[in-house]
C-alpha cells in the first residue's frame, strides 16, 4: 500500500518547485536576488523552491517575471492548480457551505462508466436518502464549523445520484457491516436508509457487497475511497479530500478494492445483513 494518500499531491508540488528552481538557475539568479525582484523575504523564495510552501498563482507570475520566463507562466499555473485539486481541505471546500461541493462533482459522475466504491464509515453518497444525507451533512458542518446548508446540499446530493438510473453506468459498492449499524439521524432515518439499500440492490447495474463483522481479515478496514473508471481515486480523510491521479496509486486502490471484494458477501447474504440491521433498530 502507498505510504500516504497525499503523496501524489506532494509529488506534484515538488515537481512545480523543481521547475521554478530551474527557471531561477537559467536566469542566473541567486535565491536572494530573485526574492528582491519579487519583493519577498529570502526565506519565502527558499520555502517555495523546496516545496515547503505551496506557490500561489501570484507567486508563480512574480517568479516567472523575475526570471524573464513569462512564457512559462500559464503552464505552471495550470499545473499548480491541478496540484491544489489533489489535496483539498474540507474546511476550504465547505467554506461557503456544502451544496457547491455536491454540484462540482456532477461532471465527473456523469462521465464515469465504472464506479468502485468502498466505505467503512457511512453509506456512500450516491446511495444516501435525503433524510440520511441531511443528518450526516449537518453533523459535518457542525464539526467543521462551516455554514450549515445541509438541506439544500442533501437535495443536490440526491439530484446527482441520477446516474444510478440514467445512462451507461455500472456500480460496484462495498460497505463494512458496521456502516449498517452506525446511527446517523433517528431510527426512522436509518430504517428508511437501510430499506433504500435493499431497493437499490435490485438494480441490474448495481453490485452491493457487505463485509461482515465475522469476516477473516487479510486486508484491514481502510479510509473510504471512490474509484472513477481507472482515471481517478478520491479518498476521504478527516481533514481533506485527496484526489489521486497517478496510475500506480490508482492501481493500488483497485487492488485494495479487489481484495476487499473477496471478503464481502453479496446477494441474499448481503440482504440478510441489511435486514438484520433494520430489525436491530427495534
């Protein structure tokens, strides 16, 4: 397994820093001279070049101008924005509420043909009922201290789930059995959510597996992750969303999904575990 799910983002930042350092050396400038031209402290230029401080768009423009390499500005800014997209703090993403974050991923959902999803903590977003999503998103907003627009954000989350019923999309989803027992919202909310899982399982394009409490583990419970075809893996950490695009890392998540599938139950056995969780609600 990869050492850190943010390694792709850090590698991208280091690549940008290396390119900036090369521009400085080609311009025959010392770090101190570049800092003077940019109006910075020498420590700032050093931190940027060592990838200790991410460069902003304005920093890159100033750096390229100082080095007489204005023709490199647009490419470097584009690469920098891609690196920023790889590791995005939830508080930054949700600073104006969560509805926008739900809408921004719609194009990704619509162009993906094969979804592979593993969740060890909550029901996957695309399978959530509106009541469950509202309760979950409200608790996230409270924890993060961001605006609570959970009602409209939940409605947007449900709307983007149209891919379950429209277009040529296939879904392979895995849940830890614990997810069926975690109480998100009240008992009615959980009963409705678990009942919806039973209904979704009947869709011909959906495969839903549950990893039982009793499964003999040869792969441990992991952080929740989504695989979009073979082009991107999105990993959900407590503090940030990590968007992995490096083929080697995508392959690692695909391997993990395959191994987790091997200890999951499907079909009647999975339905029985969901039904047991509904009964447990009393």
